[in-house]
C-alpha cells in the first residue's frame, strides 16, 4: 500500500457564524478505530457506520481532516469516489436512502512531528491526544463537530516494552499480546459522544488506583496515571477526585456513570486539563502536588481542576454543546459548579468568602479587561475565525457569573430543580444555552427568572461590562432613603447599542454604628429582612426604603451578585463602617479595595509625581483588620492585597503602566513601613504553621505569614536592615514546604534584595529535576520589579538557560508570559523593546504552536489605551506581526482584531 500524501491547500481564514448553523447532513452512529501506534508514522483505520440525516437537505458527505495522509477510502467494502477539497474529504455517489452504510478510511499521521499539541502527539515518549475543539480531524477524517455523537470502539496496538499502558475512553474489553513484541488493548465506550471527547494515551506510565463504592452500591475504579517518578505526588488529586464524586452526588444527585474513571498527566499540554469521557488528560501542573514541590495555591488548583473536569462528565459530556458558539453552556456551568465545590470544600463561611473574593478578583482583572478590549465578545459569541481563541475568561468566568445570577434569582433549591429538569430533558443530547436557561426558568415558573427570561438572556448576547451607578438620597422628614440605580453598557466591537440587562443587586443597609437595618420598601407593610435582592431591569430605577431614622450606609452588590462595575461615591466614613461591620465578608473586603483604589487613583490623577502620604485613617482601619482576632488570616491577607496594576489600568482612559506601578509600589512601601510593628507580630504568630496540611485555614495562615515576611523584607531593604532579609534567606533554605519556601524566596526577589541571587541559585540547585518547580523559578524572575530596565535582558538571558525551551507550553508561559502579562512596568518600556521582544516571541511560537502563540498575542490587547510613547511602539510591533504572511489563523485573528 502506498501512502498518498495529499497536502491540504491553505484554508481561507473564513469567519464562522452562529446564524449559519445547520444540522449535519449525515450521522455517524458507530466508530471503530484501530491504531498502530508509531511515533514517526501512526496508522489509523477508521470504520464508521454512517447514515443520512433525514432532517437535512441532501448533500455530499464532507469530512474534516488536517495534516493527514490518506491511503484508502471504502464504502461498504468497495472503492469509493472521493476528492479532497480545502483539506476536506468529499464523498459523493453514496448509497441512496436512509440505510446505514459502512465507510472505511485508512490514514497515517506523524505524532512526533506534531508540535501543535492538538490531535495525536508524543510527549516524553508517551502518546497523548487533545481533540477539543477541532483536533480529532488531525487523527482521522470525520464530521468533527459536537452535534455528531457516536459510540466508539478503539483498538490500540503498540510495542509492549515502549508502551506498556494502552488507554482509551470507556471500558477495557480485551487485551493481549501480538507478534514482534507488540500488544493490543480494546476499549469500548458505551456512551455516545462527540469526537472532541475522544482520547487515547499510550506509554510507560504508572497509576495510583482506588476502588470506591458509590451511593448506588456500584464499584468504580479510579486511577491517576503519571510518569514513574511522580507517583507519590498523586495522592491529593485522587482525594480530590473522590471528594468531587461525592459532592456531585450530594449537591446535584449526579452519579459516576462509568465503571472506570482515569486521569492521566502530561507535561506538554496547551491548557489546564481536558474532560475526555472516562479518560481525563491533565497538564501535570493540575495533578501533581506534594508538600515539597507544590504551594497551597497549587493544591487548591488541583482540587478545583480535578473537580471541574469530573463535573464535565454531566455538564459537557452527558449533555454537550450543539455547536461551539454554545461553549459556555458547558464551561460557564462547569466553572460555576467547580467554584461551588471549592467553596463547599473550604468549609467555614469565611473560607467560602475568601474563595469568592479570589474568583471575583480574577473576573475583574482579566475578564473585565477582555470585555473592554478588541476581543470583547458575548458569553455566546456570534462569530469566530479560530474557535481555540474563544476559550476565554468571558466564556468561562463571565459564563459562570451568568449561571450564578440564575442561581441567585431562583434560589438554591430552585436551581437544583432546574438542573434536574435540564438533565431530564436533554440527557444524551447536544443543546444550546437557550435550552439551559429555559430549563432553569421552566422549573421555577414563579421566579423572577421565568418572568424576565428573554431580557435575562441578553447576558448571553450582549458583550461589555455593565456599569451601574448608585446614588442614595436621605429624606430626614419622611425618614426614607431612596436608592437610584442606573445602568449603561459600553459599546463593544460589532455591538454599538445595548439594551438594559437584568441585574440582581443583593444588598443590606447599615446604621452608622454598623448594625444591620431592616429593609422595608415603600408600599410594603412590613420589613422583609436584613438582606434582599433588588432586580434592576431598566436603564434607571429608584427604590425607596422607609422607616430609617438616620441616613444608612448602603452595602450594595453583596457577594458580587452581578458581574458589573458598581460606581458609588462612598466617603471614608462609610467605607470604614463597611470594612469594620458589614455582615457580608465580600463587601467588607470590597470596602478596603475601594478605599485603596481611591487613594491610588487620586495620586495617579494628580499632576505631581511626588508620593502622596497615605491617609492615617486608612492605615488605622487596616491595622484594625490585622488585629481583629475574629477574622481569618486568609481574609486579612486579601484585605491587605492592593488592587492589581492591571485592574487599576482598567479604571483609566489613558494608561501609563510605569506610573501605575510606581504609585502602587509606593503605597505598598508605606503599608510596610507604617504597619511594621503589626507585621512583626503577625510573623511571630503565624510563621510556624505546624505539620503541613493544605486546607483553607492553614493555607490562609501561611499566606498571611508570607505577606508579613514580604512586607518586613521590603521595609528592611529600604532601610538597610539585615535581619528580615536574613530570615527570609534562612527560610528559603530550611522551610518544610514549598509555600513557605517560595514565599520567602519571593520576598527577597520582590524586594530586589542582594540576597535574592544567591537564594535563586540555591533554589535552582535544589529543584533541578522538578519541572513544575523550575517553572516557578523562571516565572518569579520574569515578574521581579524592574530596576533601570534590567528585567528584559534578564528574560533574554534566561531564554538561553539550558532548562528553557519554547516547545513546552508551561515553560514558555512561565518565562515569557510572566514577563509580558504579569510584569507591566517591565514590559511597557519607553523604548518599546518589550514589545519588540513580544513580537519576536509571538512569531517564534507561532511556528511551533499557534494556540499558545495566540494567547501571547493577546498581551497587547489594550494597546490603544496606552499613553505615548508606549502606544506608538506597541502599534509598530503589532504591525510587524501583521505584516508576516505565514501567520496561523489563530494569531492572525487576534492581531487583526487588535488593529481593527
Ligand atoms: N474543556 C477543557 C479545556 C480545554 C479546551 C481546549 C483544549 O485544547 C485546545 C484543551 C482543554 C476544560 O474546560 O477544562
Ligand atoms: Zn471546562
């Protein structure tokens, strides 16, 4: 048999539109795949049972394919007439009528040449697949779209010594030896699934296995597969999986539907992890965790990502997306579920609030920026050129907020009823965001959601972050307080005019002394409660509260009840009351952030470059928080964390990143100095966290101790005192866990203390063989504060380090993205050299891995808001990338939007 290598012609960068959706002309009911695995040339035999879709107009069968070598096509065992058009395999003269026919396609591909990490590839001698969103077409010709669902039977054949473990979705039904030292395994997945959920893994792996008996009394085998040296780092992932299974049973009545559930870790992965049916494939970053190598944050991330992928089994796999515009149907809902899971795992109310604050911080720093930039898109986009560019914080995090608002509007029990109805109606189907919202509303016919559903769904169709302005007016004679709320939604690309949204605003009112006040609206006969949710639906609305003997302090948008920017001009006194007394921990934290932001923005807007002294009152209020014995350490740590530079940039029309950095650093330094005595006390009380446990409470203590050490090291570096830097250095040497060790190292690096170099060298020496720790080492250096432009040369130098490679996404992200995305003052240089570096790296990465390159390309999204000379340099760098004619469509889409 000869390989008939047919190269796909350059595919046009066509825009895909949601309104063009049409059902597939054919269904593929069964797929039998046989792989002869060889890194240089893998043979794939694909036997499908195909039938016409009676509901679709008659058309030829056009199968997607990419980078495949086609050897043979048979229809019902006979040679078939076919052609290749734009990379697609087009078959005509197919059997007439509704009868299924057998289509057999034989292709080969080259996994070891696959640097895209999409389709079938090798990583450190092991085969992996990544098929979401459109990677399956790189494995075989197929209708590679999520509404085509099939039952898969997969036979893997490979050399037994090199690939002792052969895995695919579902259940292992057969295995055995073949000639020439080869062996095989046959897997059958009883559930119909779209091609993006297909997976295989083959290599030298070991597993941590555990059998569990689920609520239904059935036994399930859970396995975490890793490379041999990593086995002892899998305990936390396994425990997280067990916890996730139990949680989904309790909270949503959803059980594990497979006899076997496997997680496999790979160090070469474009994203976090992938929910392939029964065979999740994970970035090692979200599986491996040990006290010695992982921080508390890493432990928490493992729990949340293991949960996320597991929860996809129902929200994503059992019910999947009709088309990729519906991506948030599975992602927004699954993020909502993993957030709730992490909160429930965290335990106390305070720990729940801490998780909520962290989630909101991410949303506000990253998603709000996306919504305000050239890539702004609705939670359900209308068009795309490259779907991989739409795995965004808008689809994930804003999508989760939309689900959370539904949850708020129908209540916890109502939401559960809605989920039950969603599964009852749509299990086994590929559906839309409309179907989901309809199910939640239909299960709660008397809810505000049901009443407002068409308007509520604007959250799916309108991009941009709504801005809610709140003003309060107290009437002493009438003893009333009138809250006026207005909403505006800024224009976004392709959407000039917006309609008002449904915005749930959870609120409470506080007396000046801090007591919660009963909430009675005009016209109501009695006070309802101390907290309630107003639903804003108009561009402007007023709500009058009665029986108020004094002007109240409003606590609005509690728990961040809607993803909006809230504009309210509270004075220092009101912020102080909220920070000290609000029963809602989120708004307590928010008061500290509002206050800090106000101080920072005032300084930024002042003409002077002098450092304004921080108001005593602010320092005093923070001191009170730090001394409050009733507050958890994790919460204190968040209160003492200033708004990020990128969040501050969001608040400005014209951005000078260096100035923002300088002013924020200055406030930080003042907090270090003015609260030095407290930081010392905190260090004394929190630095010994005892035997290591990654739970929320002990993590919070370590985080606060780390903050104290950072503050003390910063202050000591300024004054020339040697004690605290010495303690930090010591802790780098002998900490008993990575959190404490890394916090100490980071204290030295962030203070740019002379001991940092030595500490970094030691750290590298200690963790030479630990890839994930080396990522931290690279990233920390890329994010160090810039001194006279020294970070860019450092980053260039680190790219020459023997441990650096652009080919590994984690490594590239830690150093390069660390610099371009997490170190604004070092990246935005007045000479534009940071942007030139960025352009070089975007192009270098694009040749290897367009998905990763396109992520990097987004680092200049906000270039139009930059002050000069940054802006001109940024534009030149963007133009230089745009002028390349060999760009991937991934990068091209991002750059074109940025320049549009
Ligand atoms: N569905 C996965 C994310 C994911 C998306 C695309 C990938 O490759 C391009 C890989 C993973 C999740 O939400 O976890
Ligand atoms: Zn997901």
